[in-house]
C-alpha cells in the first residue's frame, strides 16, 4: 500500500506490522462450531484490547483506540496481509451497535455496555429484519407496549446473525402503531436471556448455522434501554445502518483483494475458461475500484464524522465486486470454490456482503433519491 503516508502513519504501520507478526494466532478460526468460534473471537479481542487496538475507530474517551480513518485503514491492510482473524461474532457490537450507542446512547447506557463490547465480554446481534420487513424495514410489526417502566415485546425477527451466541441485541420494535410507520419505532437494547425470547437457528446451504429466527413472547425490557428516545427509533436505526454501510466492511474489502490475488494461480490451469485471464483482470479491477471508493468514504468520514449517503455507493460496489469475484471463483475452482480453504470461506460469505445492510436494489434507490435527487417513484 502506498498512500503517501505521513512519517507518523508510517511509524504506526511499522508498529502494527511488528505487533501482528508476534500475535496473530497460529490456528484458524474454528468453522462449524459457533461456541468455539465465539471463544476464539473473544480471545483475539482480548489480545487486541491489551495492545490498545480494541474499537479501532471508537473515540478514546469511550475506551476505543481513537485511530484516524487512515490509521484504521492501515490496521486493516496490515491485518489482512498478516492473516489476522476478522471480527467474527464481535462484528455487530464493534462495527455498528457500539458506534450507535456512542452517537445516540445515554451516558448510563454507554457506561454499561461499551466497555463490555470492547473487552469481548458481550456479543451483540442485530434484530431488525422480519419475515415481512427486510428491504422495507419500516414495515416491521414486532411490537413493544409500554407497561410502567418496561417495554413488553411480542413478535418475530429473522436472519439474525449469531443470535444463538449473543448476549445483547440491537432490537427495533413498533411502539406506536397509530403513528406514521417511520415515526412509531423504538431502538432498544435487549438481553438475549430475557424470559420470553427464544432463538431458533436456520440451517443454510453454507452449513454454518449462524442465521436465526428470534421469537419474542411478552419479553419485558426496561424502558431505560431505549436508545435515542421512544418512538424515535427510525433515526437511531438509520445511524446504525450508516455505520453498517460505511466503513464497517473495510476489512472484508481488503480480504476481497487478497481473494482475487489468490485466484491468479488458477487462471492458466487446464480446464480454466478461455477468457479466465481477462475475467481475472476485471475482477481485480473491481476489487481495486472498491478499495478506492472506500478511501473516498474514509475521507468523507474524516470530514463529517459519520458515513454519508455515498456509503450506499460503496455498499453497491461491494455487491458488484463480490459477485464478479464469486462467479470467477466458481468457474475456476468448480465445487472446490465452496468448501476447500480460505478462498472458499470468502465465496460462502459473499452473500452476507451482498445482501446484509440492504440489497443492491435498495442502495440504487438510495443513491437515486438522496444523491441524484430523483423522485421517489
Ligand atoms: C448473510 C445474511 C446475514 C444477515 N444478518 C442479519 C442480521 O444479523 N440482522 C438483521 O436484522 N438482518 C440480517 N439480514 C437480513 C438482511 O438485512 C435482509 O436480507 C435484507 O434487508 C433484504 O431483506 P429480505 O431478505 O426480506 O428481502 P426482500 O426485502 O424481500 O427483497 C427481495 C428482493 O426484492 C428487492 N426489492 C425489495 N424492495 C425493493 C424496492 N423498493 N425496489 C427495488 N427492489 C426491491 C430486493 O432488492 C431483493 O432483491 C441478513 C441477511 C443475510 C443474507
């Protein structure tokens, strides 16, 4: 990487590189066993925290590493080059729940939860999508009824990643059924061991069972767990999604470039498609272009403190690049594309990066409306 780094940034890169050399675990993250995966992620998070690298972009006053966006990028590039683990089960807490609490949580909520995210003590999951509300998130029907000082929650969420190993959930519920649909929602912190909350894993083709349905049967959640005011949850949820669409997937973008590099050796294997080299070049260009867009997004974060609407462009480019690389990988490796090694893990995970945080069509709608000023219809 040559970003014309300053002397300080180069010194930071050298420190990170030296630290990674001696700390990256020798064993890969265990696949298929979620509890073991959680243990592995937490152990790595403890190492990071001890070295001052927990919560890379979180401000220091909240216990984070307080890195600048460029330092954060350096950290991700060096981590990927060193084969360091990704956030795994800690993704939701570190990448968007924590940042949302920093932005919109009360000091009490921040004190209660942020240190536990940074130390790896609490795993978070995201309870936004429902069977009838994915892209159209404002259609959620899971209801929260105020009863004295608690919110009584009844309904169902779906596609909740890692719910079965999570301690907390960022949960979006409808608290005012009479209000216009964007105005009657609340964003609340749920404890996953609350009586009335039941998690049922969904078996998928990827066979890692991390997706779940979550059912709520009059689960009682203290009202003080509402983040960003009762009935103001849409605004809080948009903050969450802006982090999820912004720089949250930076590490994965660095890994996508590695995945393309890893495919180079298969391009002239016997049995490779005749246009394999040209397609590899296109895949490589797509991954590089995505990375360049992320750099742009980083400078936006530096100016505005939070990813703006351009985050949707990065999200869309991520989906395109993942698709181009994924198709090439399948054509080059056949069934091995799916199951054999780190490359295969990337192939299986591509769908999370394509659909999670909003599908490509939804990002196109957002770009049309918010950046190009096109009419909603
Ligand atoms: C691997 C993975 C992990 C996930 N993890 C979580 C999680 O942890 N927590 C969570 O809450 N959710 C999670 N999700 C859910 C994800 O956010 C939803 O899948 C996504 O929002 C799409 O919703 P849907 O699946 O209901 O599809 P739908 O909204 O039903 O969309 C179906 C198709 O219609 C298109 N479409 C819908 N509306 C429009 C429109 N207005 N204009 C144009 N096209 C449209 C979509 O683009 C899509 O192609 C995860 C999803 C995946 C794949």
